[in-house]
């Protein structure tokens, strides 16, 4: 066949490569995670996440406005309370005047329906022990007692104006309980982003600094074991049956095969969370001059979409959106 078939013809110029590009990123597919720290009057950079801030209420509004202007599709808010406001049951997460619910109201007031405002629905930022649920007497996480709190937390976030809630605790039955609670409270239109395949991996370290985690022990009892793929499919099947609107894989890059398998499995949107450790590794290598930061940023995001994720949570959301705007 050579020389009649020459695939390089379609790579000869930037314009040609753009024309035949198979996987194209779009800002509307990005979700920006945001951290709102109680008591701050100025934003504070997170040392292990260069360029990512713990926000004050004012700087949160500014970051939200910038993300919307860049075309970012969603904002996922994490609340970071003072340690004095943490307790064994994470009650600050339910408090209408707690930092997360205050922040959700601020975001909705700032951006309205111009992007999707999401709330992290988990207790780990609010519990004194740092786990995603309440503890039983033996120190294990009590699944069913935790579900009762998740239901109340979902309603509190919906009351604050959240368009979508993101249950990330990996409790059995959490999606069904939350869906029923929202519907009963009249919030049928509030969507549920299910952290269906959240792995107990080693890529979360910088995030724990961001939320000032007080975790004692680890989360292997309730998050998925990294070697397991079929287990993820089972979790996804259950979440879809319970009413999830979107299913998500977390982390992203180490689990591209899981993303691909889930994309083949379901007809609802699939998301992936490019977590703090993935971001921090690229930033650290770039600061040492070992890699081209912008190219690697977009390459990692492209790989996640190519694997099958329609939505990507990424700390680069606003920056990547601007780069794409200039590129196309």
C-alpha cells in the first residue's frame, strides 16, 4: 500500500490536525472545585496545591465569576470550618449558617443559573475524626446512621440553592436515601452526582491539606480497593438504580480503564475527578522545568475525556477553559 496510504497527510499543519481531532475538550465540560475557609478575609494559597486557594467569601465570588466568564460548566464547593466547629457527627454541615451552606448561597447569588452550583455532600470536612460518616462504638463508620445525616445534609444544600449535590462518602444506599429525601422535600429538580467509584488510593494528600482534614486512620473500610474494576461496575449499577443523574470515578488518571468500562456500561453522563495529587504532580514537575506545564495539563484532560468522561472536575478548570478559548 505504501506510498499511496500516508497517514501523515492529516498531521502536516495545526489547521489540519484541528480539523481531524477526534477528542476535543470544551470548557462547559469542566467543573472547578472550590474551597471556602471559615473566618478568612483574604484568600490563602494551599502549599501543596500551587495556585489553588482556600477562599474567603469575597474571593470565592470573584473566582466563581472568573470561572463563569471562561465558560466553566460547574462549581463544586467544599466548606472548611474552624476546628472548633467540628464534632463527632459533622453537625456544621447541616447548619444553614455553616460555612458550606453560606458559600452555596453566595455562589447562587453570584452566578445564578449561568453555571451549575454543586455542593460536596460528605461529613469528612465537618467531623472531628475526619471520617465521611458517624462512628459506631467499635470505631467503624456506621453506614445507616450516616445515611440519616446525609438525607438532612442534602436538604440543607438544596435549601441553600444548590443545583446539584455530590455524595462522596461511599456509603451503601446513599443515592437512594438522598434522592428520596430531596423528592419528599420538594426538590425533585436538584440533581445527584454520585461518586460511584471512589477509590481509597494515595492521590488525596494535598486535598487533605486544603480541607484541613483531621482524619484518624484511613477510609479503606468504605472506599473502593484500587485493584478492583468489577466492584466499580457493581457500585455504578446500584447508583443508577437508586436514581443517580451522573456517575463519577475518582481519581481519574490512575483509573482510565474504569472510566472506559463505566462509559460502556451506562447511558447517563460519566464524570471523573482529576484529584489533588494528579494536579500537584504536574505542578511540581513543571516548577522543576521537567515538563511543559500547559501541554501536559491539556494532555491529561484529553486522556480523561478520551477514556469516556463527559465531565471532568479539575483544579485547572478556569485556566484550561481560557487556553481552549484561545486555541479554538
